[in-house]
C-alpha cells in the first residue's frame, strides 16, 4: 500500500475534538509564522474559526500528540516551561522531575475518578495541565 493511500485511510473519520468537523492533513503554512522546515499538521477544517490542530512527526503522518486549541496549546507551553525549570535550575534531576510529573498526573487521575477509555479527555487534560502549572510554577 502506498504512502498516500495510507494517509487517506488515517484521515478518514478523524474529527475535531472541539467542534466535530472533519480534520485535514495539510502544511503548516499560514498557521506557523515560519514553516521553512515544511512542517505538516492535522487541522480542523473550520480553521481559523476553530483553531484546533496538531503537528505530525517529521516525514510521517503520525500526530505528535492530541489536537489542541489556542487555550490548551498555551497551557501546554506554560506547563513545559515551568516543568523545565525544575531540572534546569538544579532543584531536581531531569529523571526525578519526570517521576514527580508521573506521580502528579496519576494522582490527578485517581482523584478525579476519570475512566481511561480512549485516552485522556480534553477537560481532564486541561485540569491536569492547570494543576501542573499551579504546582510547578510555585516551586
């Protein structure tokens, strides 16, 4: 099976988790300020009204993570920035920081009693990221 056919099969039925519209595989041109590296994305077909998208691993059509709107992308960047400070500042090793993060996320999952069916839902992920930002940025 050729790559193009595989990609079409992967795209079929993929829906935006925010508005339910179909998702399209396309270049990041017009979404990223500089797309000189030729980054590809899965983007909500209603973009820019619905600004949900996810980058794919270079040279593949495999998403790096889950689709996210502006709010969730901002939370992820903030959480990542704060998290990186844990080990870059010497507060703990990188390995210890990741173990702490795993413990924090698992605690959040248990406390919220969210069933882990087809992955973590948007609201749960948003709650976890807000929790991480609040805890990490106050360290």
